[in-house]
């Protein structure tokens, strides 16, 4: 059984294959956290010592004059403002008077078969055996009900957490802060690993010691953001890729968030993750309920590569849905870097002809096919075809492309509106902007008010009509600015608008993906500005970054790989010199890097040499051969491209029969030394053959002492070697 409850000791133990999570209802009805880590079989209560910590760590009234009991020092499951815990708390509830004071006590619990779901929000699901623990807590004074939800996915060592809050009281209350998870650690020196960045350079890796004080990352942009990804890792300070205690947390939400790491006065560490408390205030009237988005947790004592594997499996099996979930994705060519806004039906057909010749399977018509859009200053919101520009209808174009043997896809940006559009002219009140104040523009566009169901309904009809009239096999859903002015004319309380906006986005995604189940959906936000589990619940792949430079991509995809599998990471071969960096890399290296993801091309095929065309033909064939391994295999990072001069990784299939080693030289020098790389994930008792030169090596040798790679020179050369078990 995954979830055990010991009624005598009032201890809950949540067990996955390799981990245990434990908590206890104490004699005062407080829910204390006891343990999260490698599997254990006993109560961890003995770890809690009680002694007088002075009046500055106060004592709840219920404990009488027992000065040894203070919630300022005890590890808790869901600390709240008002109990004398002066660390950051998970819940702050405000009453009309401005008073913020809450005191939650255990009321009951339920253990349910199956994994809970959350109304209107994405959350992990499980068709296999999974269990849910629901713990009911109550604040009697306000008549506030809080249900903590724990989902246990045993197979990939995942524990999920969420919270439901219900106002059963007579007065309106306001949730001013809510974290979906709190993890308290009694002792230990931890590092926190976060993934920071900017547009076109997402998910760089930052590792820092958790020290006294608070370390926070998050977003207040209304999107999860390029700047900080909502996936974080806490590790013991000595942990490496292959060794040590690691905890990962991923927020299944695509809007603003907050992750906090705090080392307190007694050297204890608290971790909290959830919605951003800035620009958030959720009004709950009598009878209203609120759901906090889910956080997915995993622990391993075997290092970072293993932690990543847990998240990769979880995303592939319990987050991504739909027809393409486990399917090999078609190799695509995207028109954006091929021709930007400069195309018509004829030139697109030419691109399709060239693509078909090279074995490419899907043509994606990116931005510029609708309204009167010839640059990025107009027409967002006008989702009807620009027949004048195309010289034909979209259905006709799609038919022509299909006749050439290619699938056909389009780009949309449903959450946005250009001021120069028919939609804006007829519905200016459908945008997020503050009355009496000019809004902030981003890419010269405004944000539609997705917290208003009327807007969501309009967009559903508008996008559906395009998808109904034309054979469309793929849709790229983009979102190209941050939200600045949070005011909805349809809302009577503005504090909840950003949250309701996200619910609106999710509801449209749910309805469209449900209505058009055969379409392959890819999401995007200026590349990886909304690269999170929330979006992955609706779209099984995300455009990783607007930066397609192979060398930068090695680093971006390295950072991405900590929390997300290759199958969801959109990655394309583009032109040289690269459009973002001006760097020239050879076609092989561009292919090697792009193949480590949902693969495609994004360049003008009319402008490339015969030699490059031949390389593309070869790459597409190689990709087809390797795609099952790349999309389903176990991925191991073998270098740190932010420090090392190479990017190196290996993907090994479940049975350890095939392994693809990829190495990219991030720098070239004269007279290069040999590079030795220790492989991972192989069977240490078996031999492996290098399929290029047929040489055979023992798995243990390749992993213990390594494999030598030598290149002479070239434009950032790379090596891809497939090993097969013999
Ligand atoms: C964003 C996307 C690009 C492209 C453009 C089109 O920047 O990330 O891939 O679709 O929009 O305007």
C-alpha cells in the first residue's frame, strides 16, 4: 500500500518505490512533518526534540504553559500566519478588517484509490495504481476548511501536493498567499539549483548554498517566464549527477509563481512553492472554494541524473496526454526562420516541395497568415485567413501541401490582440488594461482578458472555425509578452485576475485539444517563456527557445533537461550563420543538437547547398531510426556545458540495449587534447559495439574509465555514436 496510516501514533506514511514521506497529527491537532527521503520503515517522530526556546518563539495557547512547544521551530506540513511561526508560511488569510490570523487543526482524513484531479487546473494523472491522501484541516473561528491533497505515484517516485480551501464562514475572506507545498528539513547543508535566463537564453543553471535568510525565485509576469523556470532542486551540498540526496519540485502551473528557500535561526531549512503572493489576492465569499495548483515532488539519494529521470518519466507518463503522447513526432519544417512574414501560397508550396524531397514530414506555417499581418504590428485577434497575401485559401494551401505528402500546421497566439485589429476595434474592453491609464505594450500588442469567459468563448469559436474549415495536423500556440496591467472590466475584484486568466487559458486549451484530438499541439512563449508542466498537460511539446544556435542550444537544452524530457523539447536545425548569434556551426552539429528533442528544421531550403541537403536527408533517416530511443530512453548528462568545453550526453533505452552518445565541442583550439568521457546507464556486465567502426567495449569499462574522443578541427564539431549491446 502506498499510503499507510497508523491510528495509534497518528502517523501517515506515503511510500513510493524508493522513498517515504511521513507526517503526524500531534496531540494538539497540528500536522507536523516528520520525514521525506529514502524509504524507511519506522516512525521518525523521535527526531523531534522539545525544549524551551525562549519567549521569542511563542507557544500556542492550546499547549498551556508548555514552553517547549513552539511552531516557530517544529517542522510542519502547512504552516500558516497566526500560530507564532515566524518563518515564511504557506497560507495567509485576510479578513475584511485586515486581520491576518489563522490556526489550522486536524479534522479528519481520507485515503482514496486513484490520483485526485483539480477543477480547471492541470495535474498529474494516473491510469495505473495511484493513491490520494486528503487531510482535512479547519480554522474553527473563521469556519475555514483546508484540504491538503497528496497524490502518490509509486512507479516514478513522485509525490504530488495541492490544497483546496473552502470558506464555510459568514464573512468574505481573502487568500493573500498560498503555497502548494512546504518541506521542512531539521538539519543539513543544502544547495538550491534554479534555472534562470532571459528571452532566447533560457534555463541557465544556478547552484547556490542555502544560507541564513531567504533565497527566492519566481515570476510576477503572469507567465511562468523565461527568467526563472518553475522547477527547482534542493540537494545536499555534496550531491553530483551520480551521487547524493536531491529533491526536485515542479509547479504544474504556467502563471506567476514563487519558490522560497529559507535557513532559519536553528539552521533548519524550509522550502515553499506555489502561486506568487505578489499581485495576488483571492476573494472567497461564503461557500466559495479555491484550488492551489499542484506541485510535483520527487526525491532520490542517487544524484541529479536520477532525479531528472523521475521527472522525465512522470511527464511522459503522467502529465502529457493525447494522441501524440507516446507517438514519434513528425519531422517538421517551420516557416518562421525560413521566411518570417515574407511568404505567399506559392513560396510555401515551393518550401513544401523542397522539404518533401528531403524527407521532412510536416510544414508549419508560422506567424503572418491571418488578418492583414505582414509584420508584428497588427491583426492579432483576427483569426481569419489573409487570402490576399496567400493568393489562395488556407484550405486550398493545406490541400496542396498534403498532396505533396506533407502534413500541415499553423501558428496562433490566441491570448493576444493588436490595437490595429478588428477585434480590438470592436471589443477594446476585452483587454487587460486599467481604466483611465494607457496600457504597457509588449511587441506592440495587448493581452486579452482571459479571465473573462466571454473572451474565452469567442476565441474558442474563432480558432475552431479555422480548424474546422481546413485540414490542420499541427498547431503552435504562442504567447509573446508578459502581462503588465492587471485589470479586468469583467471582474469585481482584481486580486484574482491573473489566476483566473490562467484558468481561462487552460479552459481554452482543454476545449480545443478535446475538440481536435488528432492535432499535434506545441506551445511556445517567445520560445521557452512558458516551459512548464502546466502547458505540457495540454501540449506534448514546447518550443524550447527562440535561440536556435546549436552551441547556445547545448546549454539551454542542458538546463532544460534537469526537469523535462527530450520528447517535450522542441528543437530545430536553422541556418548558418545563425540568426540570433551570427555563429557558424556545421550541419552535423546542428543536427546532433536538434535531434536531442522534438526534431525539425527552420531555414530556407532554397538557400542551402547540395551538401547540406544531403546532410538533411541523412539526418532525417537517422532521426527516424533513433527517435524511439531519443523520445523514450533514459537521458544522462555527461558534462556541464556551462563549465566544460564540451557538451556531452547519452540516451539509453530501457533494456540497456542501445545507447546514443552525443558530444559537441563548444570551443575549438589548435592541437586539441583527447576528450575522455565516462558513459552512464549501460549494463556493466555486457559488451557494447560501436556501430560505426564495430569495435567492442565492455559496459563496465565505458562507465568506469570512459571513452576517448578525438577531433581534429572544424566549426564546432560533434560526434554521435550509437552503441549496441552484443
Ligand atoms: C515567437 C516564437 C517564434 C515565432 C514568432 C512569430 O517569437 O517564439 O518561434 O513563432 O513568435 O511571431
